[in-house]
C-alpha cells in the first residue's frame, strides 16, 4: 500500500461582520395575523367583515411587542365563490 502525500491548503478565516447597533426589540416582536369571515352575503354581514378587520387591525397595533403580519379571509367570503383558499387582504 502506497501512502500519498496531501498538499497543504491555505485556509482563510473570515470573521463575521459585527453590527454597530441592533434594535433588539425589532427582533423580539411577535408577528400576528387575523382571520376574518362572514357566513352570508347579506348587507349586515358585509359590515361585520369590515368591523372585524378594523377591530383586529387596531387591537394588534395597540399591543406592544406585536406586529401586524396581515389580515386574512376566505376568498369565498370576499367574492362569493365556494373555495377554501385564503386571501391576504
């Protein structure tokens, strides 16, 4: 059995960049989403949907440490189709 010599390789160590300032609060926020829906196409139900969106948007924005990730609803609720896909509003 013959022993082969492996040539030496030069390894360059790249140190990570250190950020000057990090906003720690920004990275500790919870991303919160709301799911709103109505069960019929009646006028009062459409108002209910708008009320839900307004309520959850205000509620999430008032809470320290929460960030609004989005408001979601059934596409069926918005355009009257029978589907289970979610749509970001």
